[in-house]
C-alpha cells in the first residue's frame, strides 16, 4: 500500500540507511538469495546446500575422514558430524571406523548417494546460472575473481591461491574492534 504522505529525503535516509553501500550487508543479502535459490532447487531432492557440498567432497575423495571433510568444506567438525549423520540416515553415505585411528570416521558415498548427486547436479548448474544471470559473462568472472581475492587476503593466503585456509571461529570479540 502506498504511504498516505511523502517522506522527505532526510526522513527517508533515517528510515533506510545507506545499507546498499555497505559491503557486509550486500554480502549477507546475496548469501540469502543464493541459499534461497539453492534450497528451492534442491528441495525436491530432500537435501540442503551444505549436504550437497559434503556429498561432493566425499565423492571426490572416497574414504575421506570427517575432519578432512570439515576442513575442505570450511565448516566446523560438529556441523559436519551432524550433516554426515543425516546423510547416513538417508542412505546416501556410509561411515566406517578408521583403520589406523579408531577415533576417526571415514566416509564414502553409497550407490544411492552417487545417483542423487548425478540427479542434483543439473539443478545446481541452473541455480548457479540463475544466480549470476543479471551479470555478463565477463562480470561474472570478475565477481568470482574479486571474491576469491578478498577471501585469500582475509584468510592470509597468497593472491591467486587455490589453497583454502581451515575454518576457524573468530577469537576477537566485537568490543575489541
């Protein structure tokens, strides 16, 4: 419904701060769009974007241990443990006690997990395409390059590196900033 009166530019600015100029706000909004788009595309397969990520990592390295999955997914180990447990309940992965270290759990895809990934991947490609569709191919490549540069810089990695820093919680409180 339209407002019964017109707001002055000064009042409008007080109501809507310049959030569209705040990179953190914009990153969060794009993350919301991305997750929503991927959730919508993956809903019919009954998996989440994080479950898809974990399945891809496990497919790439059958028998990988859960701690390594967490490191590659840049997630904490307790989150990965929960995700893997859900995937196991769905019959998509199999966990085994580590042969060399009985405290570890190795994870492999089941046949159903491999089939699910094959079915999901066309939808994931479409979601990625739709997410970046407003940008030209050149702008898409530039966006990805700039995001990788920012991540590498904040993770203390060399520019252009394909390495990924392990996930870690920030130890700095907001009061320290």
